[in-house]
């Protein structure tokens, strides 16, 4: 490489090549590359010793020519630590520094422009921060609603705002037909929903996305082949680039997201596809959660239909009213329940059941459903309360559960101007009867609870209600409600009886509301048990005067 006088220099250069921190080239005076450092070889993989520097870096060749042609006074000392040229190699920008060797060759060091690196790093950081903010917004917005259609609308709105000039969400077909639910959104943010009769297989990548397969690269999709139904009406200009992504769900695809860019915009690249895939993953998870919630809600509504207390109303001249409050605000049903089996004719008896299953929450509610279904089947035998309770007891003992229940049965009929009652308690608090003079009586009925012992014993009680009198069935959630000034006192039977004293002559609904209101006020915000109450009232048969007997009263026969 050099003559003997410069062997030492050659040896030093050879030893230092691998350690040189920046790309360095040794160029002779004629402009031929004599040697390259390891980093220079990586920067210029096609350049080898002997090549012309002009073929490798043209702007460096110009600087080299000026340097070697300069007068001796502008030689090594003059150029030391000075930037003699700047230019780009590929997408990178470098400053060139020269060191004139004793042989007359020039060692050019290419120092990358740190300012450009900083700018590129800042731009990359800004892009990542923006994308992170978009993903955070998407996660927040998409999970804000568990309604499937609203989640789909939010998906296309976010996609059109941040990822495309227009976004289209194609949902899986609900049936076996070809009609597809489609959601469109453009730059304005408005969402249009319609049902389209189309074949997804006719669009490259759409059928695969709807089946949950990995997305087809946008470069493989010809924008000219996008059908009209897949382009929003407000989309202006020609479609220049298309990206189709699957919205991954729980085991099945939640749909396909189609992103459209106009022809005057840059086409989608690999970086765009990665980011869009991250967005699609979040959208798919949110849609799947919304769909799962909708399915569970539908199942719950179906099951709850038979668990919810039935509406009570007047029947054959008798008023019925009921009220129920679960122990927790977010629960709809629980262990307390009531049921109503109306008589077919005025001469027949209407059966009212009120009960309390051991436990709270959904498990207790399921048990109440079983009890109510069993009693429904036993309704033809309702004239024999003890027989009905005995059969119910056997049914409960034969099942796998270990829960028991207390009940009170009330057979009600209107005869000879009075409401005739037959009451039977099975381990339940006895009903209270409010007479027209405000006196409160306790029904003389008792019995063993149901579902605990092989044999039950009960004692029934018969009475009648004159007009304006009421029979109140209630659960221990009322009498055992803790509250008061110190928060630890039971509401108790005495307070309940005192409250009912003022209910003489009131309609059944008013009695129920008063009991629930007083219990709620007593408990306040404290924890309480399930509460159920039913009122059976013989309505007033005459008008009551409201003011001095001159106006129509509230109660009418």
C-alpha cells in the first residue's frame, strides 16, 4: 500500500480501522480510494479500494479536488478541525473533515450531522407521541359504551379522523344472507349506517378480514377495484390507497375495517399498517366486549322475566299492590319475592304468595324462581294450603341445594260485600291486618319453614276485610332493617304496626309506598336485607268528602 518509509503509518491505520468511530476513507491525490474503515464499508457497501471517490460520494470528490489543488500554505495545518464539505449519503447527512497524511493522501472523516439526527429523533418522537395519544383516545372512547352500534360508529369516526380520508366498518352478516351491516365515516365525522347486499369475496382482503385472517398488504390491493358500495358518498376524488384490516375479537372476527386515502395523498406504507393494526386490535377488543355484553344482557333479560315480581292490580273488587327492593342497588332480584295467581271468576279464590329464601343475590333469586314455578304448578290445589306447602317441601328436599324458605299464602275472594281471607304462614312473620278504625291485628297463623325438615306443620287463619281495611304481607327485611339515630336499632314489629295505624282507609298502593318509604328512611344509606311487601285491600264502597262533604272524594266503589 505504501513504501517502506510509511510502514509504521500503515500498521497504525490497519490496527485502528475497526475502532474508528466515524466512517473514514483514505483517498490518494488522484481521487482513488485507498482504504476504508469498517464503518465506511458499512456506509458504502459498494465501494472498494481502487474505486474513484467521485463514484462513491460526488460532493466529497469535489472537496478532495479542491484540497489537493490548494497551495501548500493551505495544507494540513490549515484544514485541521475544519469542516470542508457537507452532503448526503443515502438519507443521512454528513460533514466531511480532512487530515492530510505524510504520504500526501487525505483521510476523510465523515461525521454525521447531529442536528439532523436530533431533528429526525424529535420527529420520530413526535410521531410516536401522537400515535400513543391516538391509541389512548381510542381505548377511552371505544370502551365508554357497551352498545355494539355505538362502538362501531366510534371506530369509524376515530379511523377517519386519524388514519384515513374515509373509513368503513363492515360487520359480519347477522344471518345466512349476503346483506352486510356497513358503517361509513368521512373527514366531517358524520356516520352513515346501512345494509348492503354484497359479496365480500369480490373485494381483495375483505372476506379474509371478516373471517379473522391476517390483513393483506395495502400494496397488493388495487384501489381501482374498490366497489362503489365500499366508498362513502361524501368521499371526494379517486381512491389512491386502500387498507383492509380485521377487527380481532374473542375467537371470531368483530368485523373488517376499510381505510381509504385519496389519490393525492401518500399511499399507505408498512409503518402505517403496523399502527393501523394496533388501532384495529383495540377496536376489535372493544367491539367483542360490547357484543358479549349485549348477548349476556339478552340472556339476563330472558331469565329475569320470570324472576321479577309480577305487577299487581285490582281484581274482582279487591285491590292488590306490591313492592320489592333488593339488598343492593345494582341487583334487580334477590331472596325475597311475591307472586300473584289471579282467580278466573269472582267466585274463585286468588292466591297471593310472599316468601323469603335463605341467602341473597343471584343464587337466592334462582331458588325463588324454582319455588314460584313449583307453586304455579300447584295452583289447582291452592284450596289446601297445607297440602301445597307439603308438596313444595318435598320438592325442595329432593333437590341438591341446601337452601330453605319461609312463606305466607293468602287465598282471597270477594263474597257478600266483604273480602274473605285465608292466611297460612310457613315459618314467616304473620300478616298484619289494618282495620278501618286504625287498629292493627296480627293474623293468628304459624308453621314450620319449607325445605328444612321432612315434615311441616302449619296453622291457617281466616278473616274478612271490611271496606277500607287492608291485610299486609311483609318479609323480615322490613322489621329487621337497622337504622335510627344510632344506626343499630331494628325497625321492628311495633314501629311497623304504628306506621300501619295511619293507613286505615288508604288504597293498597299507598299502603305499600308508605311502608317502603318509612323503611328506606329508617335505613338511610346503610346496608339492608331484601325487602318485599304486599297489600290486600277491600276498597271503599262510598265516596269520601274531601272538603266539608261538597266535593268528590278520592275513593270510589
